[in-house]
């Protein structure tokens, strides 16, 4: 009997609906309030990402339910996008924007981990993120046997 890899779906938290890829992607977040802020609330990297949300680190806690405008920079995302997005094949600045809510916040070592759930994301982008995550699991997971 083989032990499941940490990169297999069997080891994902079974409360989660989607696979989460533990990879750092650059993120800019602004609180979604009016008037719209000119500066970002924080710049950080993802701890993990999925079709339904992401986890990031922040210097300050945010209350659950805080609504954010998020920009996620994901090189290679266009490779997994529909034909419409393939016009923009520049790998250096591929990104998507989404509205997300803070689902949870935890203090960890003087910083805060924030779980962000996507509440408004383009269906094509969500599908591309999901394909990218699934492809990474196929590529990174050791063969069973």
C-alpha cells in the first residue's frame, strides 16, 4: 500500500471543494469601499490558490466578511485560458482580478493568514485557474505504484 503524496487530492482538507496549489503568486489587495482606495491595502504572495479562493499573509488582521478587490499575478495562466485570452501571450504580466471576501483570519508568528473566497470571478478565469492547479498536481505528484 502506498502513502498518498502531500500533493494528492487525498491529503487535501476534506472540507474544501477544490484542490489548493501551494505556490507563491504575487497579490495586490484593496479593500472594496467607496471612494475606491488609490493605494493597495497590502501586497503579498499566495500561500496557496484554488478555483474558489486563496490564502495570503498580511501584516494586519482583517475581519471576516471584509470585501477585497484582488489582483493575482500568475505567469502561465494564459496557457490554461480559453482562446479569447490567448491573444495576450506575454508570460511576464499575466494576471486576473477578482472580488473576494475574508473567510477566516489567523495570527501566525506576528503576521496574519487570511483565507479569501472568490465571490465574483470570471468563469473562464476560474476554469483556467482550476486547469493550472490540476496540471501542477499531475506534474508534481509522484507516480503511485
